[in-house]
């Protein structure tokens, strides 16, 4: 399998950032149990963003 190109990585990065932003906006209206779950999802999304940024740096 070949490494993803920068265009695809940038698209993935924009999408992941938009998802994280949406989750952050919804967070304030969540119940305490939902906030815990939302934080876990946001942490996973942030980890994916970091990985995508790292892959983009390697592709450049």
C-alpha cells in the first residue's frame, strides 16, 4: 500500500478537526454521563488529528 498524498491527508485533517469542533460545541449541553463519553470521543479524535498531522509532515 502506498502512503497517502498530502491532498488526502489535508482533507482528512479538515474533516477530523470539524468533527472535534462540533463535539466541543455540543459538550456544554451534555449530561455528566454524556460529557464523560464525549470527552473520550474527543480524546480519540485529537489522537487521530495528531497522527494525521504527523503523516502530513512525513509526506511533505
